[in-house]
C-alpha cells in the first residue's frame, strides 16, 4: 500500500471516529459538553445583562449573547420601540439573579436564532430551576414557545397560569 493510500485510510478513520463519537461538537461554536440527561451544555460567567431575557456570557475564549429559551420579557432595549410595561422591573430582576454569576447553558435543538444569539435554558450554577422558569413563575415574563425548542413549554405554561391567577408581576401591573 502506498503512503498516500495509507494516509487517506488514516484520515478516513479519524473522521469516522470524530463523527461517530459525537466529536463534531468540538467544532461547534458552543464549545459544550453533554450533561447527565444527554443535553448539550456549556458553562460560563454572565458579564452583562442586556434585558429581562438576554445576557452576555463569557464562554472560555469568547463572549456570546444568550437569549433565554421559552420566555419573553417586556422590551426595554428594542430599537425604535418604547419601553414596555414592567420591562425595567424584569431587567432589574434578571440583573439581580445573574449579574456576574457562573451559569450553565443547556441548549435546545435549535442553537441560534435569526440574530445569531445562542438559545439556551440558563441555570445559575447550583440551581435546579432555569431562569426562564423563574421569570415566568414570578410574572416577569410570558411563555414564548418557538419550535423546535419546546422541551419545557408545558411546565412553563403551568407556571404562567399560576402567576396570572395570582396577579404576580406584569399580570397585576399591566
């Protein structure tokens, strides 16, 4: 066998090992790993809170804008749009929860939105409840379900219903 043929065989086996072993995630922009439930995840530190449902997170060697999956908080920074009712309170609440904190990002099936933001369920390190669930449960945001990222839609809808019934947050103010 020629050295060129041997090199092609070796390259083929390496590619097969990468693809077959899930190694393509190494080349994914998330730089993540799989958690115990098999979800792709990454860890980082929140360096800036953009608004009630968006943060900037430092992930290893880069900083990414991360949009929380499953929740929509009232707008505060949307260009050309007025600040919405309860928007400043939602942003301030999110800031108190995550500013400067270490977080775990658990990605949905769709990793980025049309604006290039990472889409993730975000958990403050050590917490079992996502920030999306917390915001909905406390009335700081509404459920926003965009397929294919629908894993927690049912539980978020129940949390929203309870917040609405109790007139929490925006449900009692807006």
